[in-house]
C-alpha cells in the first residue's frame, strides 16, 4: 500500500491486487477484541461498578455493530477501489481513514490477545491455527503506518518494514 496523492477532500492509495485481498481479509476479522477486555477501572473500587461496566460493554457493542456495518459497506463498495493496470486505487476521506485506523487497531490488538500478548520483537510460538492472526497483526501495522502517512502523521513503512 502506498499513498499516491491528496485530492480535494480525500487521500488516494495504491494497492497491489494481493494487498487489496489482504486488506479485505484482515477487515473481515473485525471485531476481535472482546467487550469484556475493556474495563471501566482497574483495581479501583467504583460505586455501581457492575452496572457501569455493563453500560460500557453495551456502548462498545453498539459502536462495534456500527463499525461492522461500515466495514461491510467498504468491502461491498466497488467504487471504493478503482482498478488500474498495476492494482487498485483506494480513495478515502480523512474521517474514513481515522475510522479505518480504529478498526485495524481492534483487529491488531485482538490478534495480539489471541497470540498470548507476545512481547514486541519476541519470537512468536505460532501454531497453524494461529498463523493467520500473526499475519493479520503485521498487516494491520503496515496498513496503519501507510494510512497515517496519508494524513501526514508519519513516514510509511516499505515492504521490508524499514
């Protein structure tokens, strides 16, 4: 994935065919982080903690449902991806990029949880059923880096991760 240009109200990215497939497969994993992973407080005694935690989980579930609807709309939107000779051009507004960053982060954190919360830079002991989560974890980071570059936040990573 590579940032191509900034248009009037949007950013345009180039994806190879295999990158588009990888992005769509990765987005299909959403949501991965369980609602129960998000705690209202950690170790602090809060009045009505159970009720407040339930309200938090309900709000998260509603937000995830809306995000899932948007993910499906993105996946099913043929005009979102314009085919070119070398792949596809993906056009996103700044708001869509921020939303996509949130979705990719959920998938990335969810993969990290599924993989046993490995330390950064540590070798993962990945079995075949978990291999797709290691791959998705790395892909999310790469996509997030390039989306952020489109917003002017950071330099994109190349395919070697540098």
